[in-house]
C-alpha cells in the first residue's frame, strides 16, 4: 500500500505522485482510492487501492541498470511486419507498465528508424516510450531528466 507523497507508476500514463487516499461510497460499498497526479501532464486519476494492476512502485537501481543493458544490446531481430501488427504488440507491452518492456519497445523503434522512416504513429510511440523511461529513471536515481535522456541517446550513437 502506498502513502501520500509516494511516487507510483500508472501503466500507460507514467510516473505520478499520490496526493491522497480517499474512501468513496460506490452503491453502498465503501472503497479506498488513490488520488494520483501524473507528473508529465498534471492529469489527476483515481485508482482503487485494491487493484494490483492499477499502480506499481518505482523501479530500483538494479532495474535501471538492466534497462540500460537492454538498450545497449542491438543484436536483436527487429520486427518488420506491418505497422498495425507492430503497433498492437507495442501497445500490449506499454500496457504492462514494465520498464523493461517499455525499453524494449523504444529499442525496437530506434533500431527500426535506422532502416526506414518511422510513421507518425511510430514516432509518437517512440517519444512516449522515451518520456516514460526518462521520468521514472530520473526520479529513481535522483538525476536530471536531460542527463537521463542523453544517456539513453548514447546507447544508440
């Protein structure tokens, strides 16, 4: 269970901060909810506290090292199927909220961009993946987002 002020990750939205924990009456049943403010865009969301898939804690520093190891590994088969199929696969990975899955999507898109021009949707997904990674890693390691972004870029230069 998280407490007020904790940083959490909401799959698909990114890092947020728990503003409060409230009880709400839903048809005669009292349920607890986290009120979370997403850092990237200020959006506020409400997530049930008993929903195991709704939020997760930030990754630890070992997980951050694993992400950078994954990003540095370029000898992987890039999916050259149609954009629709790739988009579906990438979205499923993003929905897991796993930092490694998000890093894998970013790596695949960046490697694919070396072979061909990315579509608008692919570029947008690439930007989203990078933003999600940068925000969570920056908070986890206590570094500036620009430094983390540069470190990610250096894995592909």
